[in-house]
């Protein structure tokens, strides 16, 4: 499986109300470069299947969203029940997706 396909598979498992970091997605996909995850999210053509808005920076900060910008990303995440510390930072202690990840 190619890297983008692995990334899409991982992100497709993030449930509503939860997020993963670019760094964690990269780790799970077997790459050391979190920017590759960013490239994959930017290239994503099916946001229903691959909810790219659920991927955030390692500190919880909202980073880029090609489908309407940071404010749109925040609006979607808030509607899904993601908790925020401030205007652009997700509360990772409450909203980070933790799983066995062996299903991936």
C-alpha cells in the first residue's frame, strides 16, 4: 500500500468528536515526515470518507484546511463535539483519538 493510501486509511478511522495529530498519523503510516500527511490531507478528494479536518498539529493547534480555512475547520470540529482550549487549539486531553491502532 502506498503512503497516501495508508494515511487515508488511518484518517478514515478517526471518529466524530476526536482528532489525531499529523505526527501520530505519520508514525502510524510508517513515515517520519508529518508534512507528508499534510500533503495527503490537501490532496484528499473525499472528505466524507477521509475526514481530513480531524488532523491537527502536535500541540492541538489547527493547521491548514484547504476546504475553507482554519475557521471552517474549527466550526466543523466544534459541531462534532471536539473540545477547544482557545480559538485555534484543540484540547488534546479530551479530544485526542486513542485506540489500539492494531485495526489499522
